[in-house]
């Protein structure tokens, strides 16, 4: 069974449901002086709270690899910015 829907207050887009859907979260570099990847704990917690498995992937991965991860996931969470 496949469908699109919204889960939780952060608007997690789900393209198909499984027992524990993996939700892809692209993460970017947060601090140029000390390069590190980061995402708000609330995004991760909201996926876990609704029974999902968050999958954090740096935006610096090759597009072909990102596509492979995306295809394996049930959904995608696009986080907001500071603006």
C-alpha cells in the first residue's frame, strides 16, 4: 500500500508506510569556521515520536548516493532555515 500524507506538527511528508518508516532528513553544514553537520533535535524527536526512523544524510553526498538513500526511505523531511 502506498500513499502520501502528513505526520506530526513538523509536516513530515510520507510517500509509503512500513512498520517503521525511514524518514530522510538532509542536513547541511551549520558553522563554516568549524564545519559540522547539524539538525534540530525536535525534527528527529518528532519522527521517532510517530514511530519513524530518522535517517540524517549530509547534503554533500553525491547525487547518485542521495537518490539511493531517498529510494530506500518512506519519506522526506525538509527542515526550515533561520530566515
